[in-house]
C-alpha cells in the first residue's frame, strides 16, 4: 500500500519489532525521523528534545541505539512514534519490554494524547493495562473478532458465563445445578473423588458451578480513554 506524504505525517503505526537505525545516536535519529515526517529542522530538533525528556532518555540522548538496554530502545521507538505529533496512533504491544516506571510514563503519555483528541489504538496482552486505560476493547481469538465493547460491559457479560461439572454415578439427592440460570454450560464428567478435565481444583460436591472468564481470548485493539 502506498502512503502519500500528507497521510504519513498524520498517522503512525508502531511495529512490534523495532524499526530503528542501531548505529545512529538517539537525538540525531529522532530529529532525522521527524524530518522524514515533514517537520522543519528547528521544529524537529525541539520535538526530539521534548520526547527525550518526556520518556526519560536525557542521559542517553548521545548514545547509539545499539548500546542501549532493550527497555531504553523501546523508549526510543516510542519517541519515534510521537516525535511528529501524529493525528492517529496505532501501536503494537507498546508496553512490551518496559520496566514499571516506563509503563507508567507511557500510560500517562497515551492518556494525555487521548485527552487532546488523538485517537489511540493499541494491541496488548497485558489486561490490567487494558482495564486501566481503555474506553473500548475488541477481543480477537485466532484471527477472529469475538467481542467488542467497553471494559465494564465485557466484564459483566463474562460474569454470566458458567460451567457445570457433573460427577458420574452421583446420588439423585445431590444438587444438579447452582443458583441462577447459566447462559452457557459445558458438562464435564468424572469419577467420584477425581477432578475431570481441567483437574486441579477441589471437588466439594458432585456438581458445582463457578463464574469464569474464558482465558482463551486475547486482546487485540484498544482505544485509550482520556482522563476523567
């Protein structure tokens, strides 16, 4: 797909693999990338300086990228995504490789960009960050979109999914279901005293139900929610 200069200056797609020049120094590289996106030399220099400070790279600004730790290389890549002030951010696993301080810094940056009106879409398997940052979520399983909605909405929907476990040969007076009406039921049979498929938990009775959030679903695209 060909992208013209105007479109390139408006968007940034952040790759999962780093797209940096390893032998270039951090500040020079950010200025160069900003110029590629159409910024004037002075503006590119100021923008590079701003993101170097904002992302905690000031002490390493004169170092070659290849000499940095993986976490700092990730910060440089993020600076490259932000240096030209794009109108749309599309980020693939942007928190990968960051230490807790770096995660907090980037989370604050993305919330600030969203508050300014910049659409931010990112993929992540770190669900605690998704809950913390996103106002809308799309869940993809094996390349197929399986659910969309707000975080609270999806959590509420998952809370109604129940699994019923049956024990072969259980006496008739044992309960056959828990309270409520399950919206989705899978019956698993086992010999008394043994856990069935997915064994490992205690068996308190012949039939029990528990509220479970499926673990096979993985997050794909996220829209960041602005503060407030």
